[in-house]
C-alpha cells in the first residue's frame, strides 16, 4: 500500500483543494476489475472504491481517515478486500441486510 502523506494539491475545484489519487489496491469481481484509492479533499483523506476502467459507479468507503492513522487505513483496505473475495461482489454496493438474509437461506 502507498502511504497517504500530504500530497501536493493537483486541483482547486469550486473552492475545494483536491489532492492526487493514491491507488491502494485492486480486486476483481464477476462484473470487472475495481480499485481502491485514497485521496485528500480539503485536507481530509477519503477511501474510494471505483471501477478500474473509469466507467461505472464509485463508492466512498470511508471519510476523514487521517484521524485514525495509517494502520487503520491498512486494516480497512484489508478487510474490504477480504469481503470482496468472500462475497465475489463490491462490498460497498451490498446491503448488510441482504447479506444477512442470504446467510439465513
């Protein structure tokens, strides 16, 4: 994984400072390849799941990760990848209630 130090801002959009994306991991689902990246927006670190091709829906997994430190970021990414492998789907797209009901079947 790449550390999320304070990168040089790459853009100032509508008054928001947006840093470079740092790719943290890739994983595959039957629907295609996905990537997890971190990005600073107004000084706050966001963890995002996006399609590797750029076409399709992206999901914000977590916000303000800078408060918890790099070890917390690594733990979230590791757990997220484990869930993706176990369920063969995009974890952020799945409803926890749907997963629970499938578990009962």
